[in-house]
């Protein structure tokens, strides 16, 4: 083969691999999907299974049943047992009809899909109506998935376990966990608990714990009111060199540290990523979660040389009782009696935080309500919108690239240390106080105040954001507890269907996120049934004529913007990148 033909073949292979969805390299599925946040009914392609076993608590029998539609089993354990030894290269399914199934750490098998949401009379599937509940009875872990298994379409509740994973444990395994509701699960604290120092490891993962190289795909689930007694990750915790994908989930009102005696071992109200773990956290709604008992990060906690990719998430209204309401990223472990670790090189350690929205987050001390980056972390932070938090951004002793972000809050960089490269701040809009007390390269930013100015006289005219906020007055607000949403009937204005999806909403002192809307109804994650006035917050996109259009530097610009649109475009007079997270589209 000639060199040219060989080169063309290699390029073709790279192109084909790039076009294959990531899911093709994860556990195979026989369920057809569409992209959405939170649970939805996925169609089961029955012809792709070698065998399907049926389970119905109300209509089945473990004695006389044979697993068919007409004669289902009564328990999942009986269905798993009857599958016996599975043939390599084939998939199997267990269809579970509506009802409540009290479980005790069900152990799944590889290549088996456990599917809920069916009506026992005709096995029609609709998970929103035919609720299939796996219940740990407040004394057991609910289940333990296997490699290449799938759990889809259940309400998984009342799990209790120690030391990891109140509802589900992925210990070195890589299952597919999708379209479930994880409700009121709890990982119990260590017994006894007498740590010598702050920040010692405890028991992690209120709903799901991923350990020792586990690589699950966790997508389109709803996590509500899960928690840890003493440990990280009120809903989901990654630990000990784990990875995988957490995509298009909703995390609502989860809490870490319920019984932590303020020893600060319970960070991450929604998510914890710890000890060299590198998952991708993408497209999630993370709203109203808390890290209590003097712990960090109501939303996402990252530490101990973990290098996740955090992209496209909506992180709203979370609370940290110590640092960081929304996001905490640290490099070093908290060392007290041991020496610090060496700072890893960039090819081994880089946290990427891109295209996220942080709003309405708070922390107790009021210095890092939105986020804190500290402890020798290395972060590429680009195309994020950080606005309307109760306090701002706290940066400390870290190697940072802060590019093309829109900050509506204060930004403070307090210190550095030997061996850490200077930070880069470029192409940002910083529409709040900016204090930089560490070596940094600061270029092509649009400041509200002169950097470091304690008087806070305006340096520039406002950047001219689009006036796309809305005030909604509801005629009726109804909470749907089975879906954990509030449906708000709106008389005016008349809305375009889908217009407000994923928009941030402020309701008095509370915050929320819109799930969907029709012309006259807005659906919001959470319970706001007692409220009538809802403020849809602006997007902070640039308005025509903004001084931030074509005002940046292509040298520092990232390749796309908050919405994934390519940079730069000719916004007014030149093909020069804009300042802030959005690239203005003059079309």
C-alpha cells in the first residue's frame, strides 16, 4: 500500500471512530433512546434479547410461574436464578411489572438488563405511570449491578448500607444506570467514628458509590433527598481511580453530612469525585443540594488529584456549610501529619470546567458562594456563566486558565506558591470586584471596576446583556410529587413551547430550574406550589452593540462558546472573538 493510501486510510479510520457514539464502547443496549434530562420511557427492542423473563409481584408466582408473560415469576431473585449460566455474546432481559419489591442487595449478572415500568396485564411500558419500586426497607442496599448490566425504569428507594453506596454499589463494575428515580437512600456512617484529624475518609455515596476502577454510565436519572450520614457524595460518589459518565441527570435536594460531628469528612451534597477519579460530568441539573456540618460544596466536590471533565451543567441554589456553594476543586488531600504530594504534570492532571452555569449558590462564610479552586489544583475554566450567586469566586494556590467566562460576581485570587505557574485571565467579562494578589497574566478582560480598586468606581459602561429575563405571575401552581415538579399555569406572556427549558428561575429567596414549558404552563424541578411570582433570570448573552463584541484576543480564545457555537465570528467589524462566555451571532 502506498504511503498516500495508508495516510488516507488512517484519516478515514479516525473519522469513523470520531463519528461512533461513546455509548458504542459502553455496555450494549436493546433500548432505543432520545436525549432528555431526567427519567423517561425508553422503548425496549425485544428481538435483540436471547431470552426475556417476566416478573410481577401482583400476578406472578415463584412456584408455578415460568417467567413468561402469561405466567410471570413473583420476584427478581427467582428470575435471576432461572437464567442460569448465560451464553457468551448474547443479552438477556428481566421485565418487572409495576408494584413494590422489597429487596436485599440484589446481585445482577453481566449482559442482563433489569427493566421496570411495565403493566402486568399486557406488558405495555410507561415508567411514569406504572411505577416499579425497588425498596431497601431502610435496612438493606437495594442492588449491586455487574459489568455490562443495565438498570432502567425503576424508583430505587430507602436503601441503607455501609461503608459505600446506600442504594447501589459499583465496585470495579461498569453498568448502565438510566431512567431511574433514586429517592431517600442513605449511606450510614462508620462505627465507631473517632477520627484523629479533620477530613478523614468516611463512607461515601448516598445513592451510588463507584469504587476501584468502576466505569458506569449514569444517565437520565433523578436523584432526590439522598444523603450521607458521614461521608462524601450525598447522591453519587466516585472514589479510588474510578471514571465513567454522569450525563443528563437531575440532582434535587440531596445532602451530605447529616451526622458528621463537624469533622469535615462529608463534602459534595450532590456529587463527590475523589482520589484520582476522572469521570465526565455532563449536562446535569444540580439544584438545591447541601453539604452541611462545616463541609464543602453543596453541588460538586473534586479533590485528591481527580481530573474530571465538568461540562454543560446547571448548578443552581446549592449550599456549602464551609467553602463553595456550587463547585469545589482541590488538588492536594488535606495533609496534617504527612508531607504534601508532588504537584503532577499537566499531562497527568488537568480538571476541565467548561460551559457550566452557576447561579444562586451560597456558602456560610460568604466568600465562595459560587465556587472555590484551591489546594494546588490545575483547572482549565472556560465558557462558564457565573452570576447571581450570594457570593463569588475564591481562587487560591492553583494553576489556572480562566478564559472567555462571564462573571457577574466578585473574583478573588488570594495567593500562590513556588512551583505553580502564573494564572491566565483572558477574554472574560468580570462584572464585579476583581482582586488579584498572585502572579497572573491579565489581558483582554472587561471589568466593571479597576482591578483591585477598593472604592469600586465603575471603570466601563455596562457590557449590554440581552434583556431576555421574564417575570411570570402564576394563576395556579400544582406540585406533582410523583415527578417532583411544580406545574405553573401562566396567563401571560404567551410562551413559545420549549422556550424556557433549563432556564434559571428565582422564587423569592429560592432558586430553581425549568424542566419544560408549553404556551401557558411552566414546569419547574422541585416544590414551589406555595408561590405565585417567578422571575426567569436573563441568560447574560451579549446584546447588539455591546462593547464586548469583537473585543477579545484570538490568541487566548477557546474554539467554541457556551452554546457550542464556533469562535470567532464577525460580530460587528472583524473576525475577532467576543468577551465572555457567548459569541454574538449577527444573523
